[in-house]
């Protein structure tokens, strides 16, 4: 499981906090848990989006530019391409999309 959330330890995460996920992922699925901030949005992008100072389109454009600078698809392949499957965890909700959706599209081409 690849956790690409900027914040993964606060109380709003509930049972999806880093420590809990690390334990459950290994115990239930026998899988590895990795928190990789290289794929998380820059703090200013995330805050502007969460506080409604920018909309989804502006957030997506900023995140795509950020991921383009690090060649996210290439980096993902380099770091995680050897795994048979990877679950990418973001912070999307019914009301709010997540950068993880953008990342998956970039990786899959």
C-alpha cells in the first residue's frame, strides 16, 4: 500500500492513520505499507484546495506541474514497478476528489 497523503497521522484519519494502516496492511493482506511524500501535493496546493481558496481545476494543474517536475510516472515505475500490484491511498471523499486519482492516471498513461 502506497500512502501518498500529506497528512497521515492526525485524528481525522481515524483508523487510517499511518501506524494503524501499517499494522493492518501487514496483518490482513501480508503487504507492505509505504508513506511516500514525494507523491503528496505541496502543502500550499493542498491547503488552498481544502480551504476552498482554489477549485479542483487549479489544484489539478498545480499537482500535475509538481508531478511533472519529478517525472512521477518514471519515479513510480522505478520505486514500485517490481511489485505485482500497488494500492495508492489518497484522501478523496464523496464530496472531494483526491490527488491520488490524478497520480493513478499519470502512472497508467
